[in-house]
C-alpha cells in the first residue's frame, strides 16, 4: 500500500488556505500542515512564517514531502536556502532570487538593466535629496515606494507636491514602514489598467497562469489607501503584449540567481504599451484565491514539476475580501464571525485574519476573509460571491462592492 505524501504550507492568509484547499484535492496528498495557519486551515502548527529556525527544525523532524512558502517575508529570510541545504523539497525562490520583490531598488535597476519596460524612476537614500526632487516634480502624478517589504502598504500614489512631500516624510523620517523606508523609489505614475501575471517557474521555463486583476485601493472606484488587496477576478482577457516573465527569468539566471517558484508581475496596460510596475517573488493574495479554482489538474503534480498546468477554458472566478473596520490602518480584533456555515458548498470562504476562540471563529487581522465563487461567466461568479458576502457578518465588516466592475464595463479592453 502506497503512503500518501505530506505537505507543509508556510503562512497564515487566504492564499495559504486556498493552497491547502487545492492540494487537498490531489489523490497523492495525505496530511497537509499549515504554519501558523488560521481558523480555516488544517493541522496548524504555531510557528510564525518568519521563525525560520523553528520551521526548519519542525520540517527536519517531520520530513514533509514538499514545503510551499507563501509569504515574501519568509523568502526574504532565506527559508528556501535553509530547507534545501537540509535536503528538504521546497517550492519557492532563494533569498537572492527573491530580491526581485524584497528590494524595489534592485527590481527597478534590474528592469532597466535587462530592458524590461518600466516607469521612469529615481532612487533616493537621502531625505533632503528626495525632498528636492518632489519640490521640482511633485505636481505630476508620482508613485513613491519603500525599498523593502511593507505588506503591500509601502506605496504612496500622489498628484501634488504636498502629498508627495508627506509620503517621503512618512517613509524616510517617520519611518512608518521601518527600515523598509530607508531607501525609496520615486517613479512616474502610469495610467491605464493593471493586470496580474503569475507563472510557475523552474529557473528556465515559465507556465503562465490565467491573467487576473487585483483591486488594491481600500474603497470603491479605486479610492482610499493601498491595501494588500480587496478582491480579484480571473481570467482577465490576455492582452496582446510582450512576455514580461521570460526576460526576468533570463536576467535572474544571468545574475547567478535562477528563479524557481511563482514569479508575479504587476503590469500596467498604458496607451503606450505594457509596463511592469513590480515583480513579486511569490503567489499573489488575493489573486491565488481567484486563480486556483480555474486549475483543472493536480496542483501537487504541477508543483513537483511532473505535469504542466491545465486551465479551464470555460470558468471564471471572483474573490471579494472582507476586512475589519479601519483596515489598512488600525482595526479591532476578536470580533465573532457569523454566517460561515450558511454558505453553499461550492462557494469558498478562504480564511485570512481569523482564529478560533473556543467554538467561535473571531477576527484576528485586517483582511479577514476572501469569499470566492466560480461560474460560467464573470457576472455569475461575482453574483454568487457577493451573495455569500452578504450572508457573513461581524461588527464593522467592510468590503468593496465594485470588484470586477472594470472588467465587465463595456469598452474596456484587456
């Protein structure tokens, strides 16, 4: 009798819950463990994603058949390097390859070096120099970015010198993002529609996933602060533009840091063509929740490099994120959540900021749940997702009511 394989998933968000859900469908996978997990994930182990030594010790003792790393923070700490050195199978990029996300300065200079189209930019390590730049250029739309990791909140979009100065001060003086703001990138703010391009990569080749569209601003009509993502839809019709994944793979290989894992490009479709806004070194969140329901074959075999992914040609998926009141700023926790048991079995509530308090599931983060539904059309997927959103309640629950609206709008071309 063959023994089923075991999987360790590192992370605690909706992305990790979605990975666990999809991997559980594999006939080859038995026990799935998630560290640290949330109220929706199986077999949680109370080890933070950044506790690299603790996770390594657990993995050496338990010998999972495969480890999948979700959060960029763990990748930045070199968790893949350490697991590999210990002889453990792990899916994700090395610490050096992960710089494509963990340093905005590196990523922008990398794109310039390898001819990947990106917005014009300048890099600053000195506050006075940065302020001098925004005094001259601050009245044009700018994107001001922390160099290091900031959980999706290190980007300020400005259109006047006052706001630009405030953003520079917040990053470089007030250090609202800590050391991530010690260096910053200031770039021209591109106009257009954004798509998320994710691909399975083996260091040389890429299998591109269905394009998705994230919704980063906190409020309807793309208003409010940037967040980690308020919802996503997939597939978005693939626009006719040059591959932005393969040049990055070739460049990283040329740098001596081949990329293995999921490479993610945020691409702005402008009137002058596509431009890469940024690269991420891992699965997107909430894009993963909208993309994985479209995968028709065994995710475990895909991650092992044994099968190429097969994507549905008929289904659409939509994810709506429900957040705590105040997110992405300060928010309360410990609020009881009701309605989860009333959802249809084919509508998924991917848990993110949740935990168990006795028999009750309560809020434990900013992004609380990612409600995902699929359908034969995007409209039907959205209708089913929002119907489920309306059935869920916790005090102060917030969500955008316009997820997917741009994709549905007449005349919008992707």
